[in-house]
């Protein structure tokens, strides 16, 4: 268990706070992410996600881990498309709306769009979710089945139930190949042809991802978001190159929450021993709502004290509604003391939390800096021979 978790686990819960003023309630409702810093790793549609987070008050660090290669550069897409047209498959799986649209657009670009639609029109089309179904129907095609949980595994279950032996199955992949599902089809006697309408390449600004990784390692983020599994893999690879992989994983386990758009994106994080936040509906809007709910429930500290009503939201501290600026170390110290709800935290535990290697002088200096920054330094009380606490 991390030091922060241990402190919170052993300390009594914070006392209930009095009802805040109506204007404070309105402000919190309008800016539920005020004071929080969120990392965004996506490239496609990243601006939509960033703007949605910033509208809710968050500070966003954007470092696209990967970007999608331009269609004109992806000749293998056209080669795979021609192979599918020539094979005349009996079955086809469409996994993403964007992939279907991009596939059709690329085929049009190379003059084989009508041949592709004719081929797909003769297949039994299965779609992974409502958005993929919408793209299939927008192309003038029809589907015969949809996954109940928007996963490729469920689609493969449906195909295997009706039998695939001796048949050719075309699978539109989505940038992260689920090798196990393809192997299930092959092991059941199907010939599997794949097409990947979008492939991942390294983005411009190669220094941005290392800076985001360093921020996560130092606990300078509250949440790190992902909208594709390849972006997770790219981050792991970069962290290995920096010699920070173990430190990054530990930080994501103990300090920085991870949030993903769906279970496929979650898998590389789960494989590393993490438990990412996954919305019930695999949509960006649902992801944002889940992040807001998680931070409000787990990372907002409110306490009624002798110095007034204290509210700490991420890095935003307000005492009786007035904003107070704190440096990172005093802020971390105050967060732990607020989490204790007025209970005493020992010098040893606080020194470990601040990574001061047992330095009593360094801890006392941090406490002094915290008191100096507060409107009323008496908020932090010294308990002789024991430690420190918030005066409630």
C-alpha cells in the first residue's frame, strides 16, 4: 500500500463540512475539474477531449503518443483491400465507424471504391457497435448482427456459433490487432483476411510524451487518459527508453489514476497490473463523466476547521471561498493532513510521504512554508513528540 493510501486508511474520515454558499455550489457545478491536471495521449479527436476537459476547469497536458498515418502513405491498405475484393469473402466484421469510413474513402482515392462496396454488399456483415453500424449503413450496406457489448470477442462468438469452416472472413481492424480473436477464427477453419484502415506512427514533437511521463512519475498529474491501446504501448516503450518504466507503473498504481475509453484500450494497462477507469458506455462523453465523478469522490477534501471552511480540489485550495496558492511540497503535506480529518500524522509518515529520507529539518521547513502560505498559520498544529494535525 502506498504511503498516501496508508495514511488515509488509518486516519479517521474527515468531518462533514457545512453547506457551502450558493455561489460556491454554482461555481463547483460549472467547473468540477478546477484544480486538477489531466494528461491526454490521444491524437485523433484530441481537441474535442481537451476542450471538454478545459471547459470543466481542468488544466490539460497534451502529448499524443501516436498519430494515424495519412491514407496516401498507406499502400498496404490498398493491397489488402484488393486481396479482399479478389477473395469475395462470405463474412465481414466491421469494428469501428472511423475505420469503415476511412476504408471506403481510401478505396475511392485509389479508384476501387465501387468494387469494395459491391464485395461487402455480398457478404454477411457483422458490426461491433452502434457507431460501426451507422458507418456501414451510411455506405449503403446492411448488417446482420451486432455485438451486445461492443467487443470483437463477442462478434467472433456469433460467427463461430453459425459456423465458419471453409469460409473466408474479412476483418476490418482498428489500429490494435486482437490477435487472439483472429486465431480463434482460423482455428475454427476460416480463412481470415484483414485490413487496417488506419495505422499508427510516431507524432511530431517527440519531446512531449517524455515530458508527460516525467509529470506522471512525479505525481504532477491527477489522471492520465487513453483512447487507444497502441497509445498505451507507445507510452510503455518510451518509458522503457527513458529508464522510467517501473517508476511510471508504480506512480500509476498509487498516485495518478488512468482512464480509458473502453476495454480494448484498458488491456495493456491491466497487463501491467493497473486498474484503469472504464466507462460503461465506450464513448468519450462517458469517459469525461467518469473522470469527473472519480475526482469528485476521491480527490476533493473538505473540512470545517477553526480557521474556516477548507476545500482542496487537486491543486486548488480555497479557505472560506478565498483562493490560496501553495507550492507542490506544502500542498502534498496539506492534502495528507486534511485526509486525516484532524487526526495526528507522525513525523515519520509525513517525512516518508514527502520523500525526505527521515530529515526532521526538511519536514519542519515544509511545515513552516505551508503555515506561511496560509491565511492563518495556526491551521496546522504541532503535537509535541507526535507530529502534526489540522486544527478542527
